[in-house]
C-alpha cells in the first residue's frame, strides 16, 4: 500500500484503499472493515492522503512527512487515540512537528491525523513516503 492509494472520503468514517476507477467514481476498500464500495465523484469528495499538507510557520509540510515523523516517534507503534485529551495531543504535535501553525492547524485536524495514522499502522503500513512519478516509471520498466 502506498500513501497515494489511501483515500479520505467526505462523509465517510475512516480511510479507504483505492482499488480501481469506476465509470463515475472510484472503488475503494475500507481500512476499518475491509468492505468495498463504489464512491460517486458527484456525491463524495475523494482526497488522496498524498495530496494533503499541514500548515507550519514557514511553509506547508506534506502529510507524508508528518506521518513519517510520527512513525519514528512511536517506533512503529500506534500513537495517541484521537480521543486523547487536548493537552496530550498538542504535546505530541509539539514534539513531532514543532513548527506547526497554532492558528491554522486546529485540534480537530490533529485528532484526524492521529486517527488516520493509527488506522494505517493497524493495516500494516510502514512506509509513508510519496514516490515521485519518475521513480515509479523507472521501477515499472525494471
């Protein structure tokens, strides 16, 4: 599983693994229960986690980098629950991403990142890097 294949779908709980495109949307499998579903592009906003970034004081940081930092911080284990206290979650992000923008990166966003990270670790993800298209093309040729 690659980070670009993990989807957040508006109005749906959890995360989904991209399976295939369909006539009017995408077919994706839930990381929570493994059920496959067709999501229409007209009714659901589908976002790849590879396209999401976090506001910092300097610039935006990719979610990939934040997830990699969390993975190193937890030594490959799950992190705090998204239901942990505000103090615990803010303390975690002070360690993992000390330059996060305190005005634009809200507690609800932090909770969502924790929840997503735990779902992906539980699903067996260990690599949160985003491969460049050139690297993928070279890999496909080999």
